[in-house]
């Protein structure tokens, strides 16, 4: 019965009135929203700097991060080398890790120092949580972690550490 009533109405009453301007504005707003969303997705977030421990808090802090002085650049030799050399890392005596961050052509080196108890733990077992946390903190700021002897600790080495302690990582992939 409802369908019969609908068919009996004149054609002008059967169609819903639409406003051409409203449809055009809605299309433009949706298009503008998609452009803004695409632009926001293309920008990379600024990486935070490696946090440095303030001088007043260094006595009570379990982990102290202090910036290293700028290393003196080596004198260029007469024969240019074609292979890029590994970055020179200045490691203070008895330091375990140095975080090296390159920003806009400027290299910043920060030494990572632990309280004595954690220092001996990280020296013997670098795979343990506090040590790994500090290395990941450096990497999240865009840095690279170097151990004593100037050897870089890569993510492949971190995976070996995880195998050693049989740590399981659950991923949301």
C-alpha cells in the first residue's frame, strides 16, 4: 500500500530536492580533507635529541648522559682515500657506550655512564635490560651506539643479544 501511494504522487514530489551548490561544496571539502591528510602523512616527525643529564642531577641519577667535547679533526693526508672511513669515536676511560648523532652535518657524541652496580652488569652482560634500554634511547634520537674499541652495536647484534637471553618480542605486525 505504501508503494502504491508513492507511485500515485506526481513526479515533482517523488524526487528529493537536491541543491547543486551543497553537493559541490561537499565534494570540495572532502577533496581538501584528503589533500591535507596526504600532506600530513608525508611529513616525518622531528626526532627528539638524546637527553643529557643536568649537572645538578648527576650525583643521584642511575644513568648519566654527558656530552663529549668535539674531537679534533684529523689532518688531511696528501693521498685522498676513496673509501669512506668509519666515524672516529672518542671513548672516555671506563665508559661502556657512546651515542653518536649526526644532525645537519654536526656530530654530537654523548657518553652513557651507569651507576657502579649497573656498570659492572652491562660490562659483563650487555644483553641485559638497562643496557639495551639506553642503547635504544640513543637510536630513537637518530643516533648510533658505539662500544669500547669504537665498535658499533648494530640491530643485528641486538638480535643476537635477544637470542642469548631467549627474549621473546611480540609484534603487532
